[in-house]
């Protein structure tokens, strides 16, 4: 609201003076960061709805009772209109601030700042921010300096696994594809591992996603991986020795291809292990697994993770936390000096380049002192 008022004041101060309300001066004169937000939920709701009514009144006057909307394209007012649609709604009882109950837009499209329309809200564990994410790829050869080979920037709410493919594409263009790519769990799944192997001849190495079903916590004997799958007959055998009754292809909410396997209600109702296996109201166990190629790949990956060879290889990734710490504390990489994702990415690339210069200089100095 403050941003829109300032923009209109620059373009047509005479018109703004005609519709200006006295309380706007007190409410929007201070910068947003200097406004004291009420502690109580009721007071915050009251303030939010007052701001919403002010914005609605300004938009109504701008679009319906003036020639400004036709003569002048004021971007700040259009931004305000989009924000009002996202954050408020009108019903028979008046003007209201949206909550999750009424439906707020997902973070990927939710406007958080009129000054940077690409900045989005992000959250990772206890860290919350508005802006972007940075993804760093570095070398980890022994006895050589660790140099950053790629930088990617995304919107804050974008999940990590969406960046695995763009990272590989970028490394391929530079001729810097690794034979083994050590990655965090967020960048790894069976499908991505197969794609990396088939398309780029990369061994994408990282901890697979754990089975988070309640069965794996209560009694691992009845988690999905302990069911025997016969892909040829399209049947599954449970740990109690019962055979599935149905098999069908399906898709998840994110359009991911899966296989749904169901067991007979008759078999499950009579089973002495039912409490450890299913909580279904129909008293039948249902499995949702990946298609054959991905499923078998995931099974082999989990088997490999149990080996000493895997643990030694993955230990080489430990230095990446030091890289992130150096980038944040030494080069301020979490603070964007610019507006927009493209310029933010440019800043991050320059910062990564500076880190490489520092590391190479330190390595040469250390190497020379050791006469290597």
C-alpha cells in the first residue's frame, strides 16, 4: 500500500490529494520495517483487514473513478491489485484477510515484496527467508584445492530435486561433468540416478529417501521393501506369505508414475500381524511402489548404502558444508545486493569466482611452503 501511494504521488499528486484519507498518513508514512505489529492475533487481524480495506478503496478509486488507469500505467498499483486478490476476499459479512482455511496461494506465486516480484518465501528447518536459493557444485579431488564449478539460483520454495538435471546440463556445457557426483538426499532419487547414468554417464551418489511409513518405524518387517515383488506375474507376496489380489498403474498428485498393489480384505482380516501391517478401515494392506526399473534401482542403491565402500566414497562430500560456511560468512552470499533472480544469480557467480581465487591462492601458498 505504501509502495503504491508513493508511486501515485510521483505521477499525479493532485489526484491522490483528492482521495487521500487522513489515517493513511499515520498508517503508511513509516517504512514497513519500522511498523510495530500487534502481539495479539485479534489485533493483527484487525490491522491486516484495515490495510486491506484501504487498498480496496484506493484501487476502486483508481480504476473506476479516474482517468489515471487509462492514461498512466502505474506498475505499483497493478502489484497492489494482485496482492489484494492473493491476501483478501469479500463475502456477505464484509472484507477479510485470507488464512489457510480460505485458501492462500502457494509460495511459488505468492508476492512477498513489491520491490522484487520474483522473491519468494522459503523455509528449511528453522531457517525462514524471502528471496532465492543458491546451489554450489565443487571439485573434491584429493591434494587439490576444492574449486566451485557451477552455481545455480532458484526461487526459494523450489524443491532441490528439480535442480539436479539443470546442474548436470550446465556442467555438461562446460565440459565439467564428474564421473561420480556426490549429492545431498534432496537431489537424489531412483529416477534422477537412472537419468544421470543413462544420459550423462554419471554415478549420482547420495543417501536415498528413507521409508517414512509408520510400518518401518513400528515393525520394519512389514515395510514395503520386505514384500517380494514378482514383476512378471504382477503379484506381491507379503511377509506373512499372502499373495496380493490386485495390481494397477497409477499417478501421484505430482503426476509421478507408480504401481498400486492391494491385498485381499479376507486375508488381512484373519492375519495375526494385521496391527503391525495396516490401519486401513477396510482391513487390507495397500502398497504404493515405483515402476520396475526405478524400484529395482532404488533397491540396489539402498543395498549399496550399507557397504563400507559407499561410506568412504560419500565422506568426500563433507567439505561442502565448509564451502557454504565460507560463502555465507566470508562473502555474504545470503544477502542479495540486487533485485531479481537474474542479477542475484550474477552476484552469486561473482562471489563463487572470488572464493575460487582465494582458495587457489591459499593452496599455492601452502603448497609452496611444503615444497610440493
